[in-house]
C-alpha cells in the first residue's frame, strides 16, 4: 500500500476512502477495524475492484474472501462508496478544503 500512490493513484484513493469509512464505522460500533473486515480483503478489493461495483457484487467478493454475513451487511455500503472514489476526487476534495481554509484565514 505504501507504493500504491505511485503505481495506481486510483487504487490508493479507493483504499484511503475504504480505510476512512471503516474507521468511522468501527468507532461507531466500538470495534477494532480488523473485526469489521480483514484488512487484506479490503486491500485486495480496492486494488482490483470488481467490474461492477454494486452492493451485490461487493458482497459476493466479501463472502468469497471469508467475511461473515454480519460483516458483509455492515461494511458493504461503505465499500461500494469507496470503490467509486478516484484520485481526481481526492485532489478536488483537497483543493476545496484548502480554498475553504484560505477563506477562513482571510476572514
């Protein structure tokens, strides 16, 4: 994952989005992130996402990777969102935050 940004920026963006979403979900449920879904499964899913990134397909990949039914149900929506993230999205979001911060400084 350290080299992902150089090798495949979109995969790095998907992984970062997945990790952030899973961290929020883990905090909400008072669980360690690795109890929600195996980190290796998340890395494999975000590096090589399914051709169709809908909930059914993502759930199937999770089940095939050994995730339990409760895990699949809990993490699928967030992972579907993360799979739609691109490096361009991250760059736009970062630029928007910098612009907002600059406006706050001027005020």
